[in-house]
C-alpha cells in the first residue's frame, strides 16, 4: 500500500487488519484505515479546510500517540484476568470496575 510510505502516515491498514488490530466493527469501517504520525492531521486539501470560521477548537480522532491515558482511582480497580486496559476502557472502569 503506497500510503504507508507517505510522510506523516504512521499506519495504513485494510479494513480486515484494522478491525482485528483495534477491535473495530467491520460494518462501521471503510476500505482502509489511515493513522497519522504525531502532530499531523489528515484531510483532503488545505483549500477544503478553511478553519477561519471555527468558534471552537477543531478536534480530530486521536492517533496511536494518544493511546496512553492516565487513570487514577481512589479505590481498588478489579479487572478480568489477563485484561489489558485500553484508552476506551476508561468509561467501563469508572462505571463498573471500581469497588
């Protein structure tokens, strides 16, 4: 895939590979998944992204550099055996796993 060799691209995966790697639902994912490197945002072209009219900060989806999220609790967190925490587990932990 030529995308993998493009400056600013960290990962380019087929739907199948992306769903397996990131636990994504295949019916919600396009043909390819492209993730940029740190401090890069992907878009179509500069001329199609006029940010001058925004009144709020623009937010893109996070990249791999944003996967690590600090999680602090003042009580014990109980996880299933062998479960590795992921950034999107924060809601489950906060609502269901803190004793």
